[in-house]
C-alpha cells in the first residue's frame, strides 16, 4: 500500500523537476548541454521513482509527463480565447511587395511623404504547423492547433513530447494566463535522418518537413509523436493576464525568450521599406543554408499602439503581411530515368525532367532515392510528377499526378531489368542484399565511379597505411587519369607526382617512399584494404586467420565462408560477390605483380583461449598500451573486440578521457577494467565470470 510522501520528498521532487527542466532548456533551446547523458538519466529516474512510489508528487509540469499519455479516440475541440488569425499574403515576390505593404500602412495611418518612416519588425515565415500554448500560473495546461481560427484541436499530450516547449515558465511570479503562439516544425537534418531510418526498415518516409510536422502533431497516439524529431519557435501571444506586454513586437519576442521559449534569431527591427526589402533579400540569399524550411518572411508594424490603431480587415491584421518566396514544389514531365553510381557503388535512379523552375533555380534532374521508393510512388516515364527542392537538399520527386497519366504509360520501374543486371559505368554485376533498399555495383576496385573512395580506403591508416595520400591528392590523381585502380599507385614516380598542384619534390619523394613501404603488409590488412562491403577490420582478421591465404579466400563459396566465426549470410554473400567479379580479381593480381607481399600459411584452427567467448570494448587512452595493442592481446587470448557497448558486452576497458561508452557501460552494469585489470585478466587462468 503506497505511503504518503514526506515533506522532504515533496521538496526533493520539486528540486528535481526544476533541475531537469533547466537541463532541458539548455539542451533543447540553447543547444548547450550542461551535464552528461548519464547524469541526466540518473536525475530523471530518481524523479520517476519518487512519482511512482508517491503519486501525489506527480504534477502537470513534471518532465516525466513529456512521454505523453494514452492514445486518443479523437481530438477534443478548443475554443481560442483570442482568435488565431491568418496573415495576408503578398504574392509579389519582388522588392515591390515590401514597398507595397509599407505604402498601405502609411496610407492607413494617414502619413504623407514628409512624415517619419514606420518602425517595422521582420521575421521568418516558418513552414510548419501553427500552435497555441496556454499557460495558467506558469504551467502548460493546453496545446491547440489553429483550426478555423476560432476553434482548434486539443493536442496537449502531443506538444508535451516536444523538448523545446517548456512545461513551466521561467517567470517569477508566473502570469495568471499566458497564451503563446508559435510554429511546430521539423529541421531538415532531422527530417533526412528520420527518413533514412524509415527507408532502412522498409517503411514509408515523410513527404516533406511541413507534412511531417503537421502529421506528427495530429497523431492520436502521443508515443508516435514522440518518435518524430519536432522543434518549436514562438512568435506571438494570445490571451494574457498578469503579464506586462512590452510596447513593441521585437521586445515581446525578447521577453518570450527570457521566460524559456525558443525564438528564432533570424529577425530584425528597422525603419521604412528599405529595412523590409533588405531583410527579404538577405534571407533569400541565405534561404538554402537555413536549417529549416520557410516559405517567406513576415513584416509587422513594430509598435503595438500602432497595431491597435491599424486594426483588422475582415480576419487579417492590417499591420502585418507575409511576403512569399518562389514556390519550392512544382509539376513537370518525367522524360526518362537514369542510374547514377555513387562513390560507394550505390545505384540511385535519377529522374530526367522537363526543365522546371523550383525554389529559385531551374531543375532538370531529381533523385528517386531507390527502386522501392520509385515503385511505391509508381513513377513512370511520361508521368506528370511533383518536384520538390528544399534548401541545399538534392531535388526529389515526391509524387505523381495520376490524373494526368498518359493512356499508354510505361511499365513499372525495374532497375535490374533496365540495366541487364550490370553496372552502367563499369559493367560489373550488381547486387542487392536481403533487407536492403539499394542495389550496388560489385566492381569496387575497378569501377570508375568508385575510384576515389576505393583509393582513399585502400590507403587509410588501418588498411595499407600510405601516409600523405589524402582527398585532394586522390582527386588530382583520378581527375587527371593518372591512377585508375589501387595497383596504379605502385607505378607512380616522383616526377609524375611533383608535377601535381601543391606537390613539391620532397613531398612527392615522401609519398613514393610511403607507397613502397606499404608493399610489406599482412593478409588481414590487405583484405580490409580491398573495401569489400560489410567486411571491417575484425572480419578481415577472421577471414585471414581462417583461410590463411588470399587464394583460398577467393576460392571459397558462401557455404565455406559461413564456417568462419561471426560470418553470416550477408557478409558471406558480399565476399563471394566481390571475388566473383573478374575485374576485382584482375586488380588483386596486378597488386601482387607490383610487389605487395604478406605472410601466408595453413588455415588456423580456432583456439579456445582464456578469453574465448568474451566481448571487450576499448575506450579512452590507456597508460601504456595503445588500443591496437590492447585489442591484439585480447584477440590472441580468444576474446573479441567490439566498437560499441551493448548488453552482450562482457568488459569495457577504460582509460583516460573515456566518454559515452563508459557512461553506457555503467548504466548497463558491465564490468569496467583499467589497463592493470586487463593485464591481470590476461595473465589469469580464468576470466572469473
């Protein structure tokens, strides 16, 4: 039977709520975290434990309430105390649109040419969903959509899940009532990451950030809203009681920021039409670099007394206007589909379009992402398609206007059939792993589209370790047709290198020496350097240990490959496909002919060492051993070294400046060792576990 909380527990719960909200504000609004995740989790769990044990401690503003409640059958209506009015749109996207607004304001106020300029505030017009947040005595009690302006929908449970929205105002004393109006939106980077995750698990991605934000807020299940990466900006107020409003709009936004709301920094205050014209042009020039979508800017008369004097026309305020930019979605005709091969061999269908002006530029190509997306949207040559361009994101086809489909449409998209199963660049076989959305070229060492990536990986420190062969030099070597495959590196001389841009004789000589030194390597490093998909350092070591020679590895079929510890069907398929491609075998023979050598021997049986079956993660800087040395000792004793901490991890070896891996290990209760502890474990007869 629950006990009544003590006064000390009431005080502790209040202190925890205040402290957690301070950290939330620093993280979500200021983008300046103040404590590690592990410490935040400890505070959060302590508060949740108190509330679970003593329900009377639970308050509406508790951070634990951000998780949302039970799914709703429908949204309840909310009548706005002060209507959420729309703003008139100025469709003239030239500077004349700003001048026309200024002229209308001056006329309404009865000002002549010789009268002073009007003081304006200019800000962004966010492309999201308008929301009203009602606070009573400083606590969030209701979140509502705009609806028809008079009545919206109660989405309180959903807006609680947005970290940037404060549950309690940072005001002492708090206002009796304060309704804050603003926009829920989705950042472009959050939108792209979310869609990548959706595609990876075979789910439909969001169409665009605006639809993503609006659809997320109108989810009946708050748990689904919480999964969406939503953000918020405040830009105005509704009903206000017990809160002294500043005399200007610019000062009002500053005041909202002071009590805990995120307010966009992209705004200005100034006099007359020149201020508006300058702001419109400035944002247009930087529009593509903004981290979120906008569809224009908003001008407002800055003084609130003049706003009251100007009043409203029907439902639109005379003292504000939204000045648009060119549309970022347009319709055009799909003339064809090409296949682009990326640096990693990924094959991407690209729409060839009838030129269309979108978002300030003429677009002739747009990505279709992959075969599954193209099929899901049922995109066919000859269709009228909707093209979207958002910021610096590659233009994409977001849908098809089926009402305009020709009577004799082309067949559904089939990438493999279109290419005859071969890479359009090098002719190597293409493959698609089970559960993957993308087709890939298997000619990694040979394919011209993959040359730069293949060379950089081949020369990397943990592969062939060719010091001095970086991005810029590889760009020159490939662009000037000096190097085509990794084997060509071993034909380079000082003279050829010295003629390249920013490459002096000494630098050229050093690089030639580094290339020569790399000829003596290990079989594991060589296998890793080949860049076989899904084959990392550890798998390369396992393959080298199991087969003993490159010829034995190249001759192995998928069934034989799966006999290697930790090699499953996906890795086995990748390895087999790589060596089945004649181009890759040819490059390997060229590398051998160039003098690359490594020790080979009979296949090694797996020896059960004292650490057999144990998984280790290394983090931080150890006093004596490097991570590579520590990892080699662990593997020699039969243990495995992983790059990430999970419930399957047995030990974490932590040195100086250990970071999040150590924090996670502590949360999971995993045994932590220092270097001395590792050495003791290696020297013992048993792991003790």
